[in-house]
């Protein structure tokens, strides 16, 4: 573990656990690193080392349903919708008194970062996003894509069924470790790295949040009403105007080398960087390149 500090903050909905590195008093804009499914903050251990050594203050929160993050109320919908992830990021910043931050993420974390950058650009100093524009076009989610891509999304369709919910509940480590291998086919360290993350996926809310996420994005379930206005705003697929670096993982086993053609969604300065032979878990597979992308934003 490379994050020397651990903490938690209380937001309106969550008790968010996080890890941190570097000195808050070092000056400059803090960096917030956001993990994806089915990963956790361990993906950023080496990235945090690099960023802290460069003088950055780095924070990595556990997303809702992961690690030490908990819902405050038993009756709160265990939503995994995109608006909730974006609002969680803003609430995290507000509670810690962070006015502006560079945000960087992949998979769910990349989506949270894109949502925040699109809806609250005054709070986001820069964005690193793996795979490009990650805001979901839920209105058109029923439209099919290529047969090859549909095959890679088997886990999403699996989660649409109660069989999939039970499978994730009973077999989560086998299933998630399989996804790690499939999504990062050239990463020989996946099996060795997985056990450090596995405990985070045994959070009591993990299954409910994951199942809701993969059903909501296809319009199969309702979202939490508290995020209704945000979902309306996201349905317009708003452009992102903050300075951005898009990382294209050339060996991503689930999305392919996504993001290279997303320039129309970015209205501000936008640089595209290729990550040859890197799969879905970009920060853990290519920590130096990931850290360099963050540093490039200032």
C-alpha cells in the first residue's frame, strides 16, 4: 500500500472512506483519483507515489458500495446511477473544503469524473479520463452495437437477471477476477494483484449498487429521485470544457481502444494519449503514464 493516510468524511448520503498521499499544504490543486468496477483504490498505489513525489496532494475515495464507504441510512436506495457517482464526488469535495481539483478516473470512476467536469466545470481544474467521454446515453441504450462488442458485455446482461444477482453474490471473487483477466489480456500481474482489492468487493452494499448500476443504464429500473434533475441534465450529453487528457487503452478487453473519436464532446483543450498494450485497468497497468497525464494538467 502506497497511501500513508486513511480517513473518512460524512456527506449527506454516505460515509466515504478514502486514502491520501502527499501534503495538503504543499500548494497547488489537489488530485482526486477515482476507481472503477470491479476495482478499488489499490489501482492507484503506484500512481499516488508518483504524484506525491511531484508535490501533489492526492486523494482516492472508495466509491459507493466499495471498501470502507457506507450508506448513512438503511432506507436509502443503493443506486449505482451515473448522477449519484458524480454527486458523490462533489459531496466529497465539499465536505473536505476542496474548491477545485484535478480529477482522474477509469470505468465508473471515469464516469464520475466526466459527470463532475460536465456539470460543475468551475470545480474541476482538469480531467484525465480513460476511454474518453463516459456519460451514458441512457435514452439510446436499447440500440444494439456490433456482435463482437455485445459478446463482451455479457456480464451486463447477466446482471439484468436475478440469476446474475445471485451469481455476483455467491461467486463475486471468481467472477470479478475473471473480468480482470478478460479486460486486461496483456497484463500478466492481474491474478497476483486481485487479492489486495478483493476485500473491497465484499462491502455489504456492493451487489445492490452494482446490479442497480447495470440495470439503470439500460432504463430497466428507476433511479433515486434525489438525482432526477441531474439525470435530466446528463441526458442532454453535455460537453466537457475543462482541460482534458484522454487515455486510450489499446488492449482494453471490454471496450477496445475507446476514446479516440470522442473529441466532439470536449469543448476545451483536449489531448489524446495512446497506451499501447494496456488494458482496462490503466492506472495499475501503466502507473507512470497515468501519473504523467495528471501532471500534464498542471
